[in-house]
C-alpha cells in the first residue's frame, strides 16, 4: 500500500468521497482512510487503483501519490518540501510543473503563485538536470490548500469533465428535461459497485443515461420503460455511444420479465411526478412496487442505487421491503426538489 491523495469535485459535499471508496470496493482494492478534508481525501491503498479511478470516476478531478502533508503555514510548507523524498518522484533530466489549488478560500494569507515558484525552485535545486515545463510537464506536482492544511502530491491522474458534457444535452440524440446528468449518472453507477461484465439494469431507463455510463465502464446493460418512446430514445443514445445492450424493452418496472436472482446491480431514477408521470400512482406506490420487484430479480449480494425525492422517505420504504440501507447523499435541485441518492443491498 501507499499513501494516495484524491482531489475531488466540490459539486456535492459527500458524493465524490463515496464514489472513490465505491470504485475501490468494486475493483477489489483494500484501503485505509487517513484523512478527509474539504475536496480532499487521503487513503492508504494499492497505487494500481488509480487506473480504475481514471477509467470509472466522474467526480474526481485529480489523484496520485501523496508526497507531503502539513499545516498550511508558509515556513512549514517550505521546510516540509525540502525534507520530502522528491527523488522518488522525479528523475534527473525530467521536466515538471508545480500548481497550487486553493479550496473555498482556505489559507488566504498564502500567495499561491509565490508558493508555486518557491517549491519549483526547491525541486530544481534538489534534482539535477530538471527543468520547468508549465504546458506539458512529464511530472506535474499539485499542492492543495484545504481546511488549514497543505497537501502535496504527484498528479498521475487527471479527469476532465468534457467527455461527460458531450453526452448531455444538446449533444444527445434523444433528451428529456428529467434526464440525469451524465456525471451524476456515472457516480450512481459506481455507487452500485458493479464490476466489468456485470449486468446492470435500469427498469425506468428513460433516455438511457445510466445504461450509457454503465456500458462505458464495461458492464452489460439491460433496460426497460413503460413508454415505448423512451425505449426507442434509449436505443438511439446507446447506439451513438457504441454500446450494445443485452436488451431494451417496454415493461412495467413492477412486473419485470426477468428471472429471479438474475441481476447484480440496479441503477435507476423512478418517476415521481415532478417532470415525469407516475401514471396516476403516488410516488410512494411507485417505490413500493419497484422494491417488491427488485427483491425478486436481484442476486443475493445485489445492490440498488436510485434517486428519489427527499420527502418520499425511500429508506424507510426499502427497509420495510427487506433491503438494507447502505448510504444516502442529497442533491438540491430547486425549491421543490432535493434528490436523495440512496444505496441499498439485499
């Protein structure tokens, strides 16, 4: 194991951290929590896990080996960097860059540009033959100021949002105002902890957001919707992403035509009447019917990750149907809707 840092998105206070640990668990990597700061997670884990993070994550900005961590005080930062084993991360003749990121105005008394130059000077003087390259460095170092701490590491993975943005409106062939944004859809898929090759089901598939994101990380996907128009739209969206589903069909999610114990992961966003119809059912009735069906088709250690209005009380409904509540996260959408992203297991 090695100490690793994860610089995560500030879009939600808990989802990015949950995504990191969910990916590690899905991929079979053991880990130990060392520290959690605003937008920063530090773990002991196998460095090989960084490739899985790069391939799967949507809410992590950058990660890599942790080099140093100290109080965010200029003198202490400089002395800590001087004592760090920089030679393990940079060889003579390689170029590098140092960038500083400040989280939510942390440590305003520290000038980021000055700190970048000072750390760069230390690296240059410590490792012979190195040179700065601010555009395309072979070794990009990242310093983060968060909650009065300074975290310094080698950025070996960077995840940009561009790919996710290109899978959302207006670039999708078929769209709907209630469609889950690709980044959140990917995160929810990760929270269900599927492995490559696992079957992921969305019984309220809508535009196919969850199926697309699950397919892109190597899962087999299966979807249904009670509306034929939605099923046809999902087929279009999956096709342009190069994903061939195991099946897409018209069906009532309360009566899925699937064998018992055939599905390992369900990821979905059932309709709850805000911008999608419940066909006359109360939102609670929709969720009760869904969990009743999911309890039959899920494998013994299967998981469900779903979105629901906070006011529905989905955790209580699920537990009454025999599910174990694993975790919940909340996303404010507008005055009348706060989404609960919840994970359940059998």
